[in-house]
């Protein structure tokens, strides 16, 4: 048992003692034997690759022939359709040991007048189904890498559907079965319901470890803790069976128990003396030995907080929590909506599962799961790491108007609404993004308030312009009358307008005061 090792991240080797068989193992194997097209779509680090390897090994032991195509190996950047489809053919040739039997270069060039998809289709029917007479299983891993290609790939999925439809006309296709694995949804991969294979396939739900399934993990804790299953139950209370975190906590317990006095832990800190057993002294008090082997929930909590939650970005090795963070924040158009969904769940608001794009993206990030028709944070560790404080911090970084929004929500004070340039910038930032209802309400109220204030100012300007026109008309009339009077009295004298006001200071002061009062200008001078 000293050689027993927990593996944190990556595909488990075939003889790994820590592999946990779940319901998905049985469902996938049985469905493939029935010839059903299967797909396993879930968040990262849920054990998809290990499930694929185990299922393939089990099928091969039963006498069937299998091959795997890893689409990340073929690539998705700066690649042409011909290169991509030819890469699939190469992987199939290698997987089914046909490289020495087929001159691929010559065969591919002979069909240059065909599209790459047609060449793949002919390869399956004329070479694969002819050269391999046993039942064939093709596993396609990292199917979500297709989303990074700069050319349409709907035809590829239509080809998979074609292979199943051909079973009625060509019995050889009954020997061919496909299984896809990745972090995606069927609608992400192909939107055409008439051509998609997913409406005729079987979805395999990959859940976390259950207490009844984790006996393989208990074996590694034997001799380290008093009651391995009880400790695993406490571990599941933190991880909810998330494979990566469950294996990591088991590994941390083993490391903590195996540490000698004053030896540094993985994060550079010394393990507290009271949690260690002094192996250098003869122990005669077996009660102390029993106490040592007990691993209390409080001790587990201390381990979780010190090694995973506290300062998590620096201790997240191999990366797990950062992967979830990056998935939540990677798309600025949806990041705000995703964070608000998480906030609602953390606040205890019932979020009914509706299959929206935002909810699907949240599920694929791994932070949430669906239970009884509602979204829930997947486990306690995620709730502690991606807390309300963290959510607010990220939202503040995202929104240019975050502080104003928070204050407006708390007070409903219209003075906090956006106006002018600030409103224009906020509207430009929000364009094309999926925001919360509160965001839309705030921006709408701001827009209405800004429009109302602009309209009020325009009305005031218009009224003043009208009044000014009236005043000026009256002024012209008065000046004309004065000039006429002056002319009649001094017909031979031309008097400038300025002289009129100097000649009649009392009348001028009264007139200027009247004008100032009407148009609201205190600096009018003539």
C-alpha cells in the first residue's frame, strides 16, 4: 500500500488503483455495444479522457477494434479543410494499424476532384469497413477544438449521421460506432437539426463520485486514518465528488500524514507539530495512536483552507480553479451575465434551469450543476473560492459604471444615474453583451433621465430665444420711436444709437433692466 498514489489531473493509466467506476462507465459501454452513437460532454477535469481510455480497453479486451482521434493533435489554427480531414484519416490509419496497407498519399491525390469530406466518407466505406472486418469503434476526443476552426464543420457531424442512416442500405455500417468527448454542447457544434447526429444519439451524463463508488480511493487511506470511508465522506462534503478535487484532497491527507517533524509542506509552510506522530520515540499509549489516526472534519477543513482556498491562485497547481475562472471571464459579452448568475445562486435565489446560452456556459465552466431543475454551485470549495466578494470584484472590473450602479440599487437616487459622455461610454460598452436585468434597468433609467434633462434644457433655450426675439423686437420699436422723436425735434442732426442712451439715461436704464429680467442675462450692455 506504500506505492499507492493518487493522481491529480491527467488521464489515469489503465492499472491505476484510484480509478473510480461510475454509472457513466456502465452506460457508455452498454450503449456502444448496442451500436448507439454516444457523446460525453461535460466541464474539464471530470474524467472524460480516463473514461474513454477505460471503455476502449474494455472493448478491445472483448475482441472489438478501436481507434482514437484527438482533434487537438490535428490542430485548429491556420489549417485548411483538406489538412484537417486528412489528419483524421491519418489518425484512423494509425489507430487501426493500416498505415502499411494503404498508400495514403497516392490515394488522396487520386481524389483531388472530391471535397475533403467526400474523401473521408470514401475512406470509411472503401478502406476502413473493408480492411477491418470486426466491430469498429471510433473515439473522437477534444471535439470542442472544432469551434476554433475558421471553416464550417457541420458537414463532419452530418457525416456521422450519414453513417448511421446507411445501416439500412449497407449492413457493413452496422459494425461502425462513434463516440465523441469534449467540453461543448450539441448546438455549439451544429445548429441544423435536420443534419445533426445528436438527436439520434445518446448523451452520457458524467457526474461526480458517489460515496458508494469510492471504495478504490479508500484503499489509499488505509493505515493513514482510522476510518477511511468516514474521511472520504467528509471529503465529498467539500468536493461533491468532483474527481480532480477529490483526488487532490486524498493526496493532501497522505502527504500530511507522511510528513516528518519540521518538514515543509508542499506550499512551503511547516506542518503543525500537533498534527504529527513522533516516529522516533517508542509509543506505549495506544490511545494516542488511535487519536493520531483519527482525522477530524476540523482538521480536514484546515487542510482545505490552507492548501486550496486561501491564496488559491498561487496554490492552484495543477491548474483547476484558474481554468474555471478563465472560462467564466473569457468572453466579455457573457462574463457579466455569468457572474450575476453565480451571484444569484450564492445568494440563495432559485435559478430555474432554462437551457439558455448563459446557463449552458455556466455548466460547462464546471462551477455549477443542475439539480432538480435548478442550478446549484457544484461544491463547497467553489462556493468559498468564487465567493460573493470575488464576484463583486470581477463585476467591478468589467463594468465602467459599477460603483454608480451599486449606489443606485441601494438608494434609487436619480442623481446617481449616468448622463452625457458617461452614459455614451456605458452604452458602447454594453452593446452586444448579455447583461442582467438590473444593468438594463439602470441604463434605461439613465437614458430616460438624460433625455428628459436634454429636452428640458432645449425647451428652456427655445423659450429664452422666443423671449429674446420679443425683447429685441420691442427694443427696435422703442429705438425707432426715439430716433423718430429726435428726428422730428432735430431734423438736421443725425444721432448715433449710443448717443440716444446717453441722452436719456433714465429711459435707457429702465429698458436694459427690462431686457435683463426677460432673458436672464445680467451682463447686457449697450
